């Protein structure tokens, strides 16, 4: 089947959101070479993505996890608030289980690494369009399964861990978060236990690896 045999209305309408021009260009080229797909729009940040989605209402959205203004997950949540049936595949270079779980819980139909072969990305678009849920590559699924069931850090514990990663002392964390130094110590104790870390440095390393915090 060639391109002229596929009516524009029957094509999978794809929307690409990524702040890297080369990434968008690569995806655009891949989609334009597929007779059953049509790239309807591109966006370089989360807020533009939300506005563009309203205008084009695509069949499938490829959403970068890390965007310069708001996260791809937050942009997806905003889109789902208005369009409950929006189908979104998160694209990222990170395989942290915390981010995968948050993305899937927020309604993403897929979570793919940008290093994935082009053909697998195109197949994922078709599967999501046809209604399949939660498309995750095997290696990412294994990483997710390894940490499934582990106790999650609370929002405050994540804030404390983030400040530890910034090199702050307990007294500085207390001032920044408007809590007592004793409370800071309690949060750090719980963080160590939940992450099974031996010290602050290891806790930060685990937090970054799992996508709980970012530098």
C-alpha cells in the first residue's frame, strides 16, 4: 500500500512533544514515511503542548518526560482533565521506576525509552491507537518489577531528599522547609529505611537512579 492509497482521514494522527529539535525531526521523518500515519503538530514545551492538543486533538501523543517548563506527566494530566480519552505515550531517556509508576498512574498508555529502535516506536503508536494499554519495553518492565512493592517516599521526604542532593545540612533544610531540625532528622531516618540506603550519599544516588529526585 502506498501513501496515495490511504485517505488522510483514516491515518493515525500523531502529535510530537519534545524540546529537542533533532528528536522532533527524527520522529517527524519516521512518521512521514509511514503510509498509515500523519504528523499533525509539534510542540517544544508543556504549555504549548496543552494548547496544541486542544486545536488538533490527535489520536496519539508522543510526550517527552522532561520539558523546560512543566513535566511531560503534568502536561499529560492537564490534557486528560479536558480530554479523558487522550492517548499518550511518554518518551524519555530515563528508566527510573518512580517516574514510570507516576506516568502510568497518571494515565499514560505507554512508557518508552528514546533509545528504542524506530520500528518499535511506530509499532507502539499503532498498538496504542488500537486500544492497547500500558506498553512498556521488557527491560523497562524488569526494572519496574524489581522495585514494585517498595514503600514510596512521602512528598515531604522527597523534598528533604532533594535538598540533601543539593548539599544542604540539616539546619539549612529545616529553615528551607519551615520545619524543626528534629523533624528533618526523622524524615532522613525514614528515607534511609525506605530506600535501604546506608548513608545520605547512597540515598541520593538511589533517589536519582529511581527517578525520585532530579539534579
